C-alpha cells in the first residue's frame, strides 16, 4: 500500500547533500521572492489575465525568452562547475566533485543548454516575429501555442526538480546512450528525470513546429507569396519542418527506452536480443538535425540584420532559400558521423563523411551572400552587426573543424575528444547563440518600445567574443593532444593543467559578458525615455514587423497589409504607399484561455508520476488532460470581436502603410 | 449563418485540416521508428517464439477485414454528414465503433493467448518490438473509439454543427491513417514474417 502511494519516494529522496540542499534553497528562495513580489504589488489578477493565460504570440514569445534566460544562467552554472573541476582535479588532487556527480553536471549542462535555452530563445523569437513578418494577426492555432509554451515550462520545472526529489540526474551524457542508460547500469531516477523532462518539453516543441508550419503556409497576408517571404521566416520554416520530421523520432526512441526501464522490455539491453547500437542510431537521427534546428533560424536573423544595417537587399535571395533548404535536407542524412567508430564499414562511413562535408557548401553560399550583401552598402555598425561579425569569424573556425571531423580517418582520432567539444560549442555559441543575441538586440525596440543601451551591448559582445576564444582555443589544442571529453581527472604528466586553467579564465570573461547583458537591460529600462522608439521603425527596417507601432498593438496590424514585393515595408516606404483615411474593420481575435496551463500541469503530473512510479498520479494527469482537451475542442466560443471604433481609437491616427 | 461567418469557418476548416495532416505525418514517423526497431529485432527471438508461430493467417485476415470495413463505414458517415443526415451519421459511426471494438477484442485475445503461454514482451527483443508495434497501433484504435463515443454524444445532443462536422472530417483522416498503418503491419510483420 505504501508503495502504491509513494512509489519509489522515500525519506532519503529528499535533499541531504550540499548541492541538492543548495539547489532546493536557491529555487525555493526564487519562488518565494517572486510570489512575495507579486503579492506585494497586488498583481496576481493582472499576471493571470494578461500573461499566464494569454494566447497572444507576442506575450508568449516574451515569456519564452524570460524562461530561456533563467535557464541560460542555470546551464552556465553547470559550465562553471565543469571548468572549475577540470582546472583543479589533477594528479593527487581530485577536485571538489566525485566522478558520478561530475557526470551528472555535464549531462544537465548539455540538456539544459540545448532544450531549454537555445530552443526556448528560438521559439520566443519565432512567436514574436514570424506573425509580424508575414502580416498575420495571430498564429494558426493560438491554443496549441499556449499549450506548447506551458509544456516547455513544465519540462523545465521537471528537469530542475531532481534537486528536491531524488537528488540525482542522469550521469549518461546529454543523449543518455544505451545500454548505460538502461536500468542495469543506471538504476536510479536520474535517467527517468531526463526521459520525462524531454518527453514533456519535446511534445511542446512538436506542437510548436506543427503550429508554425500551419501559420507560415496558411496565414500569410495577401500578396505575401512564398517567394516574398522574409529570410528569417524562411529559415524558421525550415527549422520547423525539421522539428516535425525528427521530434517524433525522439519521442518514440525514449519511449522505447522507458519501456525497457519500466517494464523490462529488451530494445536496447545487452541481453535477450536487445540492440544497443540501434539506440545510438535512432537518437542521432534526431540529435543531428536538432543542432540544425538551433542554427537555421539564427541564419535567418543574420540575413535580416545585415540587410537592415547595410541598407541593401540581400544578395542572392533565391540561393539563400535554396541553401537553407539544402542544409535542412542534408541535416537528415549525416547522423552516422557521430559514431564512425561503430564499425559500419568503409562504404557507409564514406557516404556519411561525404554528406557531412557537403553541408559546408550551402553554408558557404550563405556566408558569401551575407558578405556580398554588405558590399557597397551603407553599413552602420550597431550591436546586431557586431554579433554577426563575431559569428562570421567563429563560424569559419568551427566550420573548418567540422569539415576536418567529417573525414572518418581523422574522426577516429578526434572523436570523443575536447576537439569535438570545442567544435560544437563554436557552432552552437558562435553560430546559434550569437544569432539569438543579434536578434534580441535587433527586435528589442519592437518588443518593448525602446532600444537597448548601445555601449553596454558592445561591451557584452566583446566579453563574449574574447571570452569564447580564450575559453575554447585551449580545448581545440587539448583535444589534439588527446584529452578526452567528460574528463573529471587527469595526470600531472600530461601537462594539460595550464590550458584547462586558461579555459576557466575564459569562462569568467564570458560570465562577465552575460552579466553585462543583465546590466544592459537594467540600464536601458532606466533610460527608456531617452532610448524610446516613437516611429515603430528605429533601424530603417525592410520587413513588415517595422510597419506597426512599437510595441505592436495586440492585433498586430490595424489593416492587413497588401504585399507587392520582397522587403515589403521598404517598398512601401520608398513609394510612400500611405493609406489616407483608412477604413477600419472589425477584427476577430482569440480569447485568452487557462486550459493550456491546466493541460500542461496534468502532463507534468504524468511525467513526475512516471519518474517516481506514482501510477495513481499518472492516472490523474491522464484523465485530467483528456478532459481539458475535450472541453477545449467543444468550446465554440473562443473568439471575440474588436470593433472598428476600438481599432481606430487605439491607432490614434498612426500612419498606415499598405 | 451569414456569408462572412461561413467563409471564416471554411478558412478555419482548411487550416485545421492542414495542421492535422502534419500531425498525421509526425505520427507516421513515430510508427516508422517502431517499424525500424521491429525490422532490426525481428530475428532476435532468443530461443522464444518466432513470428512464424504467432502468425495465424485466417485470424489476422479477419482483423484486417474488420478494420477495412470500418474504414468504409466511416467514409459513409462522412457522406451522410455532407448531406446533413444526422440519423445515418449516427448509425454509421456506431457501426464503425462496433467494428473497431471487434478489432480490438481480436487483438486483445491474441495478446492474451501469447501472455498465457509465457510469451511476454520481456521474453525476447523480438517480442518487445512485436508487442510495441502492434500495441501502439491498438492504442491508437482505442483513442479512435473513444473519439467516436465523444462525437456520438455530441451529435445526438446538439446535432451536426460546423465544428462537429469538422471534427468528423479529422476523425475520418485519423481512422483511414490507422487503416494504412495496419496494412503495413499486416504485410511487414505478419505476411513477410509468416511466409519467409
């Protein structure tokens, strides 16, 4: 009976080690102060009505970015702990972490940075910008959007909950490679926390992917043909096509893993005919395209930034789109390069080696087009451009390292070394994250109505760039010297320690950069009157998002824009296509709903119950979730009308292009 | 309903249908993983039962015919829904439900028989993948049956609204999709396994 009620939970699952107690105190401290603050300001109703239950993609986008920023510091803390351990754990000193704990930290670091930081930032930017760029008032399914966001939050909570319950995370690496992740070798709840936080947030990602494809294909303004789509929307579309192509593989694969763990099936076990290499294959069929999901939208951001700050149209629009499509397509044909040493034979390795190297071609097309777009432009060096130039340098280095690794014979030497770690950090930080920072700086005035502080942004950029180089160049060298990744201890005779210490020093510079972002935002808020954007078009932009006010009204566009060319807003400005005496019409907008939160909460219960074998909780979550979905599907009163009068009042005589 | 409202509903149906197609494709990819796992593991029976011993041609053919017929009755329900013939929609949906439940009970009896002989998914990797693939399809059918029941309740109570008709269309897509997946299970798991 006790086992039925409490499952695997016992007293010893509660925090009793320094890091679990610390984590629990930190998280509850944050929660209590947040609750106290909202109560003190008497903003509960406002918070619930205006934010938590909203279906406005702009607000959901802001919430995505806030959660992702919090998780960035959470994952950054892990990174700092890894570096500290590696800097001091040499010879007779074994550092301050034991091997098992160290493994849990690098696993959590990878999972958090990929799933909850980069993906969160991307969905945040997509939510805010894509509907504006295509001249839509909303996403195709507002409900799926709020549900997807709350599932992402539920996953983020679940992955941090191991501090409070259980005290252990997976010690398997971010992909939980089998058979290490099987019950036999990882009997605790760590891997289950990994599985269910990914299942929950992965479902949210999949719903988001479906929703954005629907939106981009079906909700474009009249005249916004596919060949006129802004490049950020194009690359987002490719990213989302990848999402719906590969997230089902993740869902299925980790479902099979949990069947092994929970019910004793034999998919990836070492005995009874299971095949562990099948897990490696399946998880990388998802894992490799995943990193292209991270980087493709950033490519689009660079295109937007360069064209705006060079005051020129993009060079080779068609080739940019084709290159994006090609990258997305080949992304699905390279997964085996993660395990050339598996022994698939020379022919198979050669195929995947060549397909991997081939990705350099469309990537190169993009780089050349960006540089050509700047050529003879009136370039303004503002912060988003800094991020692009930093990216261009790092991406060259990381890309070259990638092509080197694509050669199977070289990979045999370098795989699982710090060289590889340096390579993919160059791509994800220098490629994806720099793009996200460029995008946030670029669209910040659109979101809030005022620009970010210029000088502080430059300082943050230089800290990130220099810090990155100081931190990761040693890893390229160490990897070539034979240092394996995920190393918690090494011998003095290797002579690696100075390089590890240098890398740790670089981390501190990056940390300074991250802190400068916080300072930058705080200072910008204080100086918001001075930095104010009254026109809605602070950078002299080219695409439709700049044609509305900053911040945009909740309905985005008072009149749906009529698009006649690429760079639609640029053309409207050039030809002074201003609508005199606009005739406003009634607008139908979706009503807010709390059902997204409720469904996500029930799914969270399923995940938590599955981790701890609390099957009654799973049943509650399951039934509750289904009931909520049925209520939603039969609710035919989900929209309300904003009258023409109200729209006119809100616009207040603003110039309307069209 | 005025013309503008009708146009709005049409547009919504169009978008929802498109989204549902994408969902179906993602579900298909999930099945693709299960098929791949089955293809890799199907000979790893580890001394346990093989697919040849499980395969009972008339029985599986019976299951297949039940499902195919249910797809036909589901199609008829749609035809009558377009004619706004509520009574016939209810009868054909009920018939579809009965056929679906018939399929489920046959599958259940097959599983029960195997479990009774000690041939559980824990017995070998082959059985793990066999039960997971066919069981996942079965779970989808259960979801479909549940969906029919909810829709029947709705139609009986408040008739064929635009919203309900839209859900009926989505359901028929879902049901035909499951039929197609079953055809692949029938071919790849049963026929290719049993006759090899």
